[in-house]
């Protein structure tokens, strides 16, 4: 019993035969109660005794096993060989795991502990051992191993996925960091959390200077509160805002930017905004250069028509002068000829002024103006680009319609559309171009087509031709940059793209109707400015304004013009002193500055310009009125002199009535 007790505690020992019946009975009860399998075998390896638990573990009856080799319990013979080698070498085996074939054929995993049996003379007489069923443990280990392998595979897959995502994030970060466009992230209130290096380069603020601050730091003052209210209303509603905006750099300079702002949702709430900002300064310069190139191209087209009209005016003017000499004795006819000559001269002057204004490379400022008048005046110049055999019709509504816009940009639109209409007619003899202007109240269909439009009343300008027309496929692409249906060398494909951009900048829209072989109509819709009162300079219709003997300095390097101005001023009752250049003008001013009341200065003179002469005069006489005269000068110079107090700019040739009025107003100031 002592040996059996040792086996129950995990030790291998041979149970001895009990000497008494009660001991034998106790031994049998313990042997039957054991869960593990006890066995003993002789030197030949045959089983001499085995516990009944072999039925539970391996499905065999004790009687089936007695006398049979222990090797029958080993599924793999090599396991039995290793088992015996350890037993012989060490005298015992501990925790030897092996596979046993169950009576029904399935595999049972057991752990064996065994030792060599010795007789009283210490001679080896056999082996005995304990077999413990570890199938559940092995199954759990294998399951755990499987779980571990699956976990490792999942960890490996996730690691690879994270590495892949991290690579993409690194690529994204590098792309954002190295982007030429500014990239901005703000919180839901607009406080900056991140900007990339391009933002620093474009705006002049470092990341440390802008983080935590509002982007209102970039406000240029060029947009009103309604602009920013519409912007914030759009993004706070979860929509993307995209548009042009004028920003201010750290150094105070302004620049145009194309900006896209996207709300970022987290769990259904807007937590951040991301913005991409592109500096459009270079683009606008290129656009301005292209517009100027188009103007020069158009001027080349206009030159033929202008020279025709100009020569007609000169011919009529010269003939009237000839007739005036012949009719010098007839005062009434002489005055009629002179009036006609004066009218022709002013017409020629107006045509040149229109051409110069049209050719200037200056986008101008947006202002409210009467669209009917602009259209009528512009067409007087642009009409000459249309061949005489092409019928031309202008339909202007009687109501005066005003818009807020850049006159020169809209003149460019008109020029492009006339050129396109002319080209669409080809060389046909029955070609016709129609331009119409009318008031337009958007209907529901128009609103549905242009959801971004919120103007109640608009101006509609339509340009129609009965030329070749367009297919739907062509119409879908006409506003794409560089798309053209003209022959090589006849067009860049940028005209209509620029037209579309200009109308969009004026908060308008463009629509097109076209039928192949029948013609095309472009409709341009611009917001109408209601109740606009146009301010027109008034001229005293009662007659010329005369002076009271005031002294006027006249400085002009052209002897004929200077003489004409002096004689005119004399007729208007002014006294004059005259100079042929800027330096002489200053000397005369120094001699007469105490009685001098007005200086009329040509803008471009030898030695000193009119602007420089005026600046030096004002050092001695700060309030001296100055009239600047110009035949044509650059826009920057003109803007500068217009900002000089108590001065006026007059363009040559002078209209005498306007000249007298301007002098009178300066002296009364």
C-alpha cells in the first residue's frame, strides 16, 4: 500500500503483494479507484499487472492486456525504443509523452512515469509505471498553439497593414509638406492647428506664429461681411466652399488665392476644417498677358476698319477746310464749315481715345455703370472688325440697365464674342450678327440650372449668329482651355475659357444655344444694379466760362499746341506766360509765383516732366491749381496725377467748353 500511495503521488514504485486479506482488499479498491493507469511488466516487456483504469484510458479490459507486450500501447515503435533507452540509462522515466492507440482506433495522448523493478538481490526483474491521460491538455495546447499561430498571423497581417498605411501616411505627409499649395487644418471654430511650408512661403507667417490663431489674420479688407458670412454658412452646413479670395500677407501685400475649404466630420459632427490655398498671382499675370495679347490681336483686326474711317474723317475735314477758304466772305457758310471741321476732329480724337483705352494692359476696378451706354460706345469701335457684307443688328432695351463690373474686361468679352461670331459665318454673303440687351427675371427653370445664383433681376446680353452652329459634343467642350474648332494658327482655344472666367468673376452665368448649320446664341447673365444714378459731368450749356485777367503759366514743348492754348486763354480773358520745357516753366514760376493763379503743364516735356514740375512748384505754393495735359501716357502716371489735390487731367485735343469749365472750377476751388 505504501508503494501504491507513492504512485498516486506521482512516484513510480512497484506495489507489493499484500500479506493479509484486508490489505489485499484495500489494495484492490485503490487500484480500481485510480484514474491513472498502473502497469508492471517482466523483463521481456510483457504486462504482468495493469489497473482497471486502462479501460477508461485506452478501452481495453485488464484481462485483454495481461501477458501482452507493453509495446502494444505505443503507437510509434520509435517512442518505445527511446522509452527503454532512458529507462536503462537512468533507471527511471519521468513525463515521457507518447501516443496510445485506443481500442476504437482514435489516438490518446498519455504522460508516462516508470522505473526498473529489482528483486531482493537487486537484480532487475522488470518495469512498472503510471500512464496519465493528457489528451485534454494536448488538445488545449494544440488549440492554444493554433490560436497563437492565428494571432501571430493576424498580428503579422495587421503589422503589414499598419506598415502599408504608415507608408501611405508618410507619403501623404511628404506630399502635403512638399506641396506648392498651402495646406491648412483648423478646429471647428477656425483656429489653426496645422499649416505646411507652402503656407509659410505664400503668407509669410511661420507655423509657430499662425498656430492657435484665426485665419482672419489673412483678411485683406477686400471682401465685405456678407462674403465671409456666405463662406461660413456653407462650410458649417457641411458643404465644400470653393472660390477666389484676396488675402493679405504678413508684410501687408495682397494676393489673389483660389481656396477650397472642406469640413471634416467625426462621429457625425464637424470637428475640423481643411483648406487648400493656391496663390493665383502668377496665373493672373499670365491671364492679363493673354488678355493683352488678345487685345493686340484684335487691334490688328481693327486697324483696317479704323484706317478706313479715319481717312474718311481726314478727307472730309480737309475738304471742309478747303471750302472754308473759298467761303471766307460768307460768314454763315464759313461757320458751318468750321463747325463740321471741329466735329470731325473730335470724332477722330474719340476714336483714338477708345482704341488707347481698349489696348491698355490694366484690368481696372469694378464700378457701377450703365450697360446700354457701354455697349453702344464699345460697338462704335468694335463694329469695324465685322466685314461690311455681314448684316449687323443691335437691339437695346429702352430701360437703362446698370451693372457692377470691370468695363474693360466686359469689353474684352464683347470683342471675343464678335470675333467668334464673325469666324462662324465664314465667307457667306447672307451672314448676320445680332446683339441684344434686355432685363431678365430668372424663372424656376433658370434657378434650377444655376443653384448658385441668388439674384432676383439680371441683365441678359445675347450675341447671335446664323453661322455653322455646333454639335452637342462640341458645345460640351467649348469652355475647356485650349479647345478650339478653328484651323491651326487661327485660335488658341483660350478665348471662351477666358470669357467664362470673366463672367463668373462678375457673379454671372453663361448659357449657349446652338443648332448645326443654323447658328449659335450666347446668353450672358449679369446681376442688375437697381436705382443706379449715373453721375455725368455737367457742362455749362449757356456758354464758355471767362476769366478776369488771372495769370496762367502754359508749358508745352509743341509750339503749335502751346500757341493754340495761349490764344484760346487770351480769348477767355486770361493772361499767360509760356514755357517750351519743364526747366523754363520752373524759372517762370519762380519769377511770377506771387501773381500766378494756374499752371497748365504738358505731362511729357524735355528736361523735366509735368509731374515733376508740379511737385517742385507745390513746395513753394502748396495750393497752386494745376491742369495736366496729356495726349497719351501710361496708366500708372495718370493714376498718380489724379491723386494730386486741386488738379485736373485733360486729354488732348481739348474741347474748349470743357477746358473753360475746368479752369473756372480750379480757380474757384
